[in-house]
């Protein structure tokens, strides 16, 4: 029987084998991305059915179904402020068949103030931004206040007369107002509710005097003069409410926080599939009918590369972590 050689493989031959393996791996990934998708895709919406985020998820799913040639099925998974849906997405196979609509709650404010059962950065692959709607400072219309300057003056002169409602501790409606209190040097009592609906009820009834919701949710009340809009976040005025100035116009920098939405998958999604989904998503954002629908909901579309979206998420978490630190906000 011939003896088996134990000599190590020559260096040159080892190099050739390594290159061949790498080429095969890249080729397999490229072939996988070219074929993808070969079956329906699940798009998780981290909320119950109905409402703004659910509407966005279904609008995106409809357009992606057409462009990808496979059904994109929306699965609503509410609870835990989005943590249940986020965990399910993070634990799913990284094959492109389980995606999620991430938003400022799951990948912005909550990671900044809570101990979560997932890591908003490490456990996900950012695919692309969809867009954002600004937040707006609104007050009960019965208050003797007509503009933002009068609001700040009134708050300073009447520190015990103002309270504001939020959708709950650690939400954007909470942290945004705390950021304003710090920047303007004013005091207001925080009244947290279980969701934005009850907070609106008490604001309209005069039980609370102010709130910091999304512009889209506030527009019906603003347009019917039931509340008064004083200032919006973001770099420029919203076309949905062009008479309301930005905080920046009023001399308050750093008020860029918005209710944003984007598309993510589990960590380690193959780069080729990530790139394909990003291209398809950005093409959806460019469709006139989709753009018109989102604009009607006070949303500004914000197409980004995966890298840009990743940086946006990191910056947003850092923004709210600073607010929480400055205001000594920590929620278990």
C-alpha cells in the first residue's frame, strides 16, 4: 500500500485553493441574489393592524411585491413597544425572507432609554430609509398663546400651570418635549399615557395643555382649530403645514428628531441581497403615486444607501441617549 504523504500543501497551491474557494463563495452569493426572491417574503410591522406604521408597511409591501415578482406579506406583531417584533426579526434566518419596518421607537428612542432584549445596531442589517414625518409642538387652543415665543414666555411666568401628555415614558412624544424643556429653560409636568389616543383626549379636554406628536397625527386637529401648532422639527417647514415654523427658524438648533421609518433585516444579510432590496426600495420611493400618498401623510421620503441608513440609526440613538442623560431619564 502506498504511503500517504504528511507534507504540508505548498504555499502557492494553498493560495490557489483559497482563491478558488473565495471565487466559488462570491459566485454562489451572486447567483443567490440573482435568483432572490424565490418564495414569499414576510415583512413584519411592529405594531397592531391599523395606524400610520401599518399603512406604510402595506404600501411598501404592495410595491415591492410587484417589483420583486414575489408576494410580500405584512405580519403585524405588536407588543413591548416593538421589542417582540424586533426580537423575532433578529432571530430569523439571514436569507432575505424576513424583513421588518424599523422606526424611531425600535431603533431610536427605546434603545436610548431602555434595556432591550435586542441590540438595535448589532442584531440587524439596515437596508434603507423610507421617510420621516416631523413632530410638532401643539397646545390646547383655549390657552392665551398665539405663537412659540408667547408659549415660552407663558411657561416661564406660569411654571405650575402647564403639563404635557405623551404616548408613554421613553417615547418620542416624551423625549422630544424634554429636549424642548431643557433648551427653552421651562418647566412642564409630564403626564404619560398608554398610547397617543388617550393623550389627545385629555389635551382636547384641557386636562393637559401641550403635546409633541407627529405632524401627520396632529393635522386634523390643527386644521379644525382644536389645537394650535407652534413649531415643527426638521430642517425645513412641512408642505403639509407651511405656516408652522421650524424650531431652527425660531433659534433652537438640534431639533431634528422625527418619526422615521425604514427597512431592516436580521444581522449578516448577504450584501448582494441587501443591495438588491435597497435598489428596489429606492425605486418604490421614486414612484409618483407612492410619493403622493406619503406626502399626503406629511411624510418626507428619504432614500438612502444601507451605509447611510446605518449611520442615521446610530446618530438617532445617540441623540436621544444624550437627551435621556441630560434629563436623568432611565426606564427599566
